[in-house]
DNA sequence: TATATATGCAACTTTTAAGTTGCGCAAATT
DNA sequence: AATTTGCGCAACTTAAAAGTTGCATATATA
């Protein structure tokens, strides 16, 4: 089943992969070396990340370098936007509370 | 098993719950009315959200109002921060490309 | 050309998550 | 006091995801 970006990042291994290739594009084998699991297991995670376009393949001979797709990650940022106002409000309320306490002294 | 915030938001129903209570605190029954599933199913989602502290209960008689915990949601924002620089870079590169094309005309 | 390496795909097993039903308890209502 | 309502917990079923092993294919290298 095709997953969305929320499901894609819900797995710790996939988050680790994203963190790695955000710094530098890597091949599946290079990624697998970093994790304590089979290459095929990592390969399945790559497939998930690729299907939801969080990573992009670049063929180079028989090797495939996977690049991080920052644009797709921004979808996450957009989803968060609906809550951003919310937490700014809560912090303003905290500020007000602190100010009130200060004034009472 | 206790889930982390990434797993918590990977479910569409839980994201919908968060979007609802970010606007206004609701009781489990009020939430269940909004979804086409049993109250108990919704209650399980509430449990997940509560365990990872994305929501906070406020008892009022026999009713429990669940509030959105914006502070916890910020953890995503912090996680995203590691990639933000990355996508800003990619956009700068796109800008440069567009500028180059423009100058060639 | 034979062999080693890099990768993806398919079948299978195991684990985990989602949803249902049934129950118990405490607060409200009659 | 009896009943209804709001909620959580536990057991169960079903569905899906994670990981394994084995195989096929294409590109390198000896």
C-alpha cells in the first residue's frame, strides 16, 4: 500500500535515512552499512521514501544515489502551519501570566 | 506499546482530532460524533495522543475535555529544523538557475 | 567470458496497529 | 434509589507494516 509522508516519517529507520541523505546522497548499500538490519529491509524503507517522493534516485552506473527531496518535506511544514498560530498564542498567554505574577510582587 | 509523536500523527484520525481540538477542547463523545467509527475506537486514539502528551485532559464532572498541547507539537518543528536549511539551500539554487536563464535571454 | 557487486522484486513470517464488542465504574438525572 | 450517561480498560479479530530469505537482472571487474 502506498504511504503518505506522515506514515513515511513515522518509522525511526526512515527518519535516520532522511537525516543521513539530507547531508549527502547515498546508495542503498551505504545506508545499509549504517543500520543493524539486512540490506533488503533498508531497501524496503527506501522504496517507501521514494514512493512518497521524499527521496530522489540518481543512477550512476550500477549504483543508485538517493537524494533528499527538501521540497516534499515542506509539505510537513505546511501541515504544521495550522498549529503554529496555536502555540504562539499559548506562549503569549504564558508571557501574560509571567507578567501578571511579576506585577503582583 | 507506547508510541512517539511521529507515530501518533501518522494516523489520519488522530491528525483530524488534533485539528479539531486545536480550535476547541472536546470530550471523547463529542469527537466520536465527528467520525464514522465507534466511541471506543476514538477513545483508543485519544489514549495514544494523551500518552505522548499531544493532548491534555481536563476533568469536569464526569466529562473530560481534551486540550491540544501546542508545546508538544513544537517538537516536530524542532525536528524539521535540521532540514529547513536544506530546503532553503535548494530554493536558493533554483533562484540562481532562474536568474542565469534570465540573463541568457 | 566468468565472476563479483549493486540493486530491485516476490513470497513468507512475525510483529504491531486499528477497530470491535463487552464490561465496570463513577457522575448525573429521574 | 434506580436509571442513564460518559468514560476507560481488557480481550479479541482483522489488517497492515517490518523484516527475512531467495531469486532475477544489470553493471562492473578479473
